[in-house]
C-alpha cells in the first residue's frame, strides 16, 4: 500500500506552476498511459488553460483549491474548492480563474 497526501502534492504543484513559464505543473499519482485508470494532480496559474481537447475516456475534475471553468461547446461549469466536475464527452477545455490545483481522474475507454 502507498499513501499520498494530495493536499501536500497540490501545494507543491501550485508552487511549480507559478514558477513555470507555461503556468502549469502536473504529477501523475496513480496509473499512467499503460493503465486504464489515471489520476493526476494538475496545477495552473490564474489565466492558464488547457486548450480544447477530446476525452480519452470517462473523466472527472476534483477542485483541490482555487477556481476553474470547464467549457464544452456553448456550456460551461465553474468549479471551486471541493467541487467535482463530470467532464462531458466530446471536446472541452479548462481555464484557471485563479491559481488552482485539481485532481484529474480518467478511466480510458479500451479500444
């Protein structure tokens, strides 16, 4: 068994994102590209976004700290600390409205 402090990792990743030229930082805490399930702590400097992309499978975004906006087509959802956003199928993007950290969980579709 392995135990990971998601809160400590989020603090670390926010610090890294603020120092990075891209305004982003990430660390996969479980799974990976070779697994079905992947969980990644991602941090964003305010105003940074993940441009529009397609889901590799079912996905959720848990907001550890901060405020983000998930956009899919004409619809958008704001997520604040403690909120869980269900990522819709199809193209979507994510924007950090303030310095933020999320836990992105993806269960890839086999195929």
